[in-house]
C-alpha cells in the first residue's frame, strides 16, 4: 500500500521559500535544513502532510498541473496574512460566482489555493 509522504515544490531560493512556508503553514524543518538544495518541513502540531522544498532551475509554470489547496476557516484573514508574508494575487480567469477559493502564488511563483471551509 502506498501513502503520500511529502508534497514537493521546486524553488529557486530555498531560504526564502523555507521562511515563507514555515510562516504560512506553522511548520518547521524536519532536520537541519540544507539551504542549498533541499529541506523537508513538518507541522509544528505533529499532524499533517510534509512539504518538501527542492532547489530547481526550471521556471515556474503559468498554469501548473499540480498545486496545494489550503483549507481555511477564515479565508479572508488567511489570504491577508499570506499576502503580508509575501504571497501575491494571481490574475485567475476561472472564478465563478460563489467560488470558494482564492488563487495566490508564493514568493517563488508556485500557485496555491486558499479554500473557504467555513461554509
């Protein structure tokens, strides 16, 4: 049987990406980070998926096929907090009336969605 061990994001500046995702998710490095090539982040609470950051020289995709969905009880507050950490809005043409998600990108350009789970 298989299970997901880590979700891996390719990044250009590992230290910057590590700082963003640690603050965004409340995670910490599983072991001493190697800011040159790789770091695995785990939840401070102990429960939840790992997020690994890997040095990548390939450019980010305008429309990536894979992304993170982050669930929020207070979507507006979380979107504002993430923007303050360096996340940027994505000009997304896929919003429909009543959409429960907001598309953002991290400082590296990796896209993710903040999903409103309050409803």
